[in-house]
């Protein structure tokens, strides 16, 4: 029987692992003897895997899953949750931005009956103002255009109970957005608050490109609002077009004053072209999701693990 599982996605974190392992084990030991730490190596090309395997050879509570290549943060967390055996499953970053010491409080709320406990960032001094601004804007937008309520200023540092973890495993979507999926389930959450420090070592793996992809995944998996915008634009411009058609016919057949009109033609062609491409792009995003889902490929491939009955 395992009481607490801690799932850690790892992508080139060799410099952070030692302190992480020490602080995490210390915190967990004070709570229970029945814990496991599950590292998910997401295709690191530094010494991370060797370090993790070294820990697992001396400490039977250390489990690891190593992917064949980089499958991304969300897939790494999902793989960990799927294979965690604990009554409480905690996910956190491996770069020490999520302080392991907070687990005590999170676990206390779990024992009081909460099935989802989030760590909420009060401030994020270690991160750029650009990242803070875009993150805030994104969650405000999500709140407006989706029916689910993703708690503002939380990330993937959270505790979920066994049944929540099982339900999460049943959601087979290819492009995962776990914070949305968990909010969607609707369990009453509890929050603990903390100041989020900067990274200890190394640099962020979330480039602007990855962040944009993540944001689009979040929006398209939980909202059809962009499609409604496309429909709305279609209606709007149809009305404008109808008025312009009447105007043109009137100019030609009633007023007999047709002018060359190069500028107006150019402007309207370009404008309609732009709107059409935008709408096709929006539809394309949804088709991409459908495409990824119908292929039913596994979301990760495991190269190596010390878990016997992996799922
Ligand atoms: N990570 C991962 N796969 C990736 C990118 C990141 O497993 O493709 C891990 C990374 O090692 C870290 C966590 O996910 O433990 C969060 O990544 P990062 O600190 O780069 O994100 P940020 O804190 O800047 O949002
Ligand atoms: Mg980080």
C-alpha cells in the first residue's frame, strides 16, 4: 500500500536532482513510510537518467519511467499519474520551482477529505514579466470562453486523490491539457499558497512556441468559442457583402456611374482573404485535434523502467 506518490517530469535537470531528491525524501519521510517518488525522464540528453537510476539502485522507493524521446511535459506527467500507486498523487516540477516542503500541507488537506489540492502562486519573482502577463491573460480568457473554471495562478503543482487519477487515465485525448481536464471533473478544490521561486539551475524548456501550442491546446480542448467567432464573422461579412451588392447594382443600372474603383477592390479582396484564411485556420486547429485523436497513437513510448507492471 502506497500512501503518497510524487510524480516528477524530468527533461535535462541533472543539476537540480540532488537537492530535489534530498528535500523531497526528507519531507516525505516525516509524513509516511509508504511513499514513492516517480521520475519520468522525458528524453533528457544530459546525465539526468543516470542520476535517477543511481538513486533507484539504492532506494527502492524511487521509481522511474524513461521515454524513448521527448514527448512533452503533459505526456510525462500523464504517464507518471497513470503508473503511480499512491492514494494521493502529487505532480510537481523537477526544477525546484515547486518547493517540496509544501507537500506536508497538501497532504494534510487530503487527509481532511479534499480530493484535489492546488498550490497557488502568490508571486512569481523568478519569472519574466512577459511570462507572468501572458499567463494571466490566458487564464482570464479561458475563464470567459469555457464552462470550466481553471483556478488562476495554479500550474501542475497539485495533489489528486486515487479516484481522480483513475478518471484522468480514462480521458484518452491525444493533446492533453491536464489542468483543464482536472478542473473539468469538478471536484471541490482546496488551495495552499506560496511564493514561486525562480529555477535553481538550467533554463526553462517552455519557449514562446511551446507556450503558444499549449495555450491553443487548452482553448481548443475546452471551448468552441473560436468556431463561433468564425461563424459570427461569416454572418457579419455576408451582411456587409449584401449591402455592397445592392450599392453596386444601383450604381451601375440606376445611376449609371460606375468608376474604376481599384482601391476599394484591393481593400475588400485583401480583407475578405484574410478573414477567410483566419477562419480556415481556426477550423484547421479543431481538425488537427480530431486527426490526432482518431490515430489513437500512444502518447509516449517507454524505453526503460523499474516498474514491473507498467500501464
Ligand atoms: N519538462 C518535461 N518535458 C518537456 C519540458 C519540460 O518533462 O518537454 C519538465 C521540466 O524538466 C520541469 C518541468 O517539466 O521539471 C517544468 O518545465 P520548465 O521548468 O521548463 O517550465 P516552466 O517552469 O518554465 O514553466
Ligand atoms: Mg520551471
